[in-house]
C-alpha cells in the first residue's frame, strides 16, 4: 500500500491511471473509506472535482480526508478482490457494512478426511473442506444439521475410527450413525453417504434421491432387506423435506434472488436460495450505512461482502437494480466459485430483470426484507427503552444529579500478592462499549493492597486529579 504525507493536491496529481483500491484517512490516521476503481486517477479525483454531486455523508467525508493511500491491481476484478478483503477486515467508517458478519456460522465437512463428519465453523477457510452458509443464526445451523443427520447418518462423535471398537455408541442404535467404529460400514459406502449429504446441501435433491432409490433397488435385489428398508425410510424422510421446499418457477433453476429494503441508516437484505427450481432456503442480513446511500450502492456493497464469505455461489445472481461494473462482479463471482471447490465451470451470470418471473421473485424477497427490518426496528426500540430505563433507574437509586451516560467498572486481581493486574469495562448509554475495555499491569509492587492498586489504575486513566 503506497502511503505519502504530501498535500492532497499533490497526491491527486500523482495518482496513476491504473486499476486498484484506494483508502482515505483522516488527520488522526483513522480509516474513512475503501473503494476500488478501474482508474485510480479518475475515480479518486472525482470526489474532489464533483463534490456537489455527492451524497451529504460523502461530502462530509471529503472534508475529513487528510491522506490517500492506494494499492495497484492488475485488473479491475483483482481490485474487487482487494476491496472485499479490506472492507471486511478493516471496517472503514464510511463504507456500508454487514452487521456482525464475523459471527455468521457455517456447516463444515472436511471431505479430505478418511471419515468426514459435519461441524459448525465460524470462519470459512481455504483448507479443502466444503462449507455451507453463512447462516444468519445458530438456530438455522442446528435445524439444518438435525435434518441431514436424520437423512444421512454419519459420524457424530469424536472417536478415532479403527473399525475394531468392541461396541458402538448410542448414535448407531438410534440410526444416526452407520458405526464405522465397529466395522459396520466400509469406507466406500460411508463416502457414498457423505457425497449424498453434500449433494443435498448443494440443493441437488433430485439427483440424490435418484441415487438413493437406485441404491435401495440394488440392496433389495441382493436380498439385503434391512438395508433396503433403511434406505426406503430415509428416502421418504428426504421426500418430505423436498416437498416442503416451495417450487418457484420453471424458468428459474440455480439462482440467488436478492431483495433490499432501505430505511434510514439501515438496510435489510433478503436472499432467496433457489436450487433446481425450488426455494431451498432464505437468509436475511442487515447492513449499517448512511441514509443517503443509493440502492445500487447498497446492493453492490452487499454482493461484495456476502459472496466474499459465501460457500455456495449459484449459476446466477439476480439483483433488484443494476450496478456499475457488472462485468467485474461476474468475473469475481466466477473466480470465487472456483475457490470454494465447486465442480461447476459455468460463468456466473449477474442480472437485474425488470419484468417476468424473476422480477416477481425479487419483489417477494423485497417484501420479506421490509418485514425483517420492521421486526428488527421494533426489537431495537424495545432494547433501547430497556437499557435507557435501567440507566434512569440507576440514577434514581444512587441519587445522582444526572443520568450516568458513561459507567466505568474496575477490578484488581493478583496471585498471593504478586503479578497484580487490573481491568476496566465501560458502558455508554446502558450498552457495553467493548472497544473501550482495558487491561492494566500494576507498575508498583503493592502486594495485596487492592486500594493502592485501584488508586494507581484510576490515576492512570483519569490523571492526577483522580487521586
């Protein structure tokens, strides 16, 4: 990342006419904004030459810019890769951001292990495993795991598989595990179950059911009636799950359909996951931004942040509005799909239909996004009222002259008078402000004297007047 301390005018004059990402900083070196450009020179200069055409919050941002840094890219698509990573990791103040995106869980299946099993992961890594998600909450993950555990029995415990264990665990007896630990299933047959499970999670339910029916018929012909009956029961259970998945439109096959509702500084996004013509799932997300952001900017920011984490990129991404530089997004999504381990080599399409079946589905997703944001808004108002009420009640109980908008809590700890440390937690407006939490090492040897240790810490935080 090229960094200078030149005046802004000179920095603008030196910008190259090449693709890359740019970063704006204020006078305190705080990151304001990250963006990508086909031409750094044209894009960055436009902020200063066409200030009157910018949204109010962007005009305010321009007044705060004290330094410009940039990173050259070989292509606009590579610049998009860089932008996605920087926004996710650095969370610039003026970028639209997914709320709490680092907490969205995934289902992980390490298909490279001899005996793969499912687990919940908080981060998708490039480790050869298959990831499914992200899910918006832990409940969705648990429900999905419970479903696939019933349909595709697989290892649920942490045993080392040798095939020589004297007895199986409870999961085998309730038909949730085929018990490779006791040699009840060989590796090839277990792998077949894992492949079916992965295919089902990929939305390829028709193909998986056809394979299971063929497997059931083979088992019956081989007079393996118990295995055939087990497969029959699993097929029926899978068919019930598939039946519950709404059939969308015959013209829609393998697509993500995105709807957006924008209100004030927040935007709700609903993603319909359509696979094989069926709506197999839907997820909602909330983005923090600024009231003046356009719908196209919101959609662009969501697509970049969501698909930089998503493990399942479809053949087509259907957007509610057209966005700039759609070709770069299309190439980037195609590259991302290859990175996730997908076997599909199709180029990802990005469309913004104005009519037809896909437009109807966009409008349905948008209506769902509106309901999500309204429900969350009511929840936020209730939470705010609850925390505000608690702070006011604290003022009354302690007979304080004003509401305690900031509360600092300190504690001191030591090991038999040695290794003294202290900590501070902070609440502002009744909410924890974790970025203000601090840990301290007591500088003086004060033994087990907590009062003097506390005096030192508060003095360091509040200055000599605190003493």
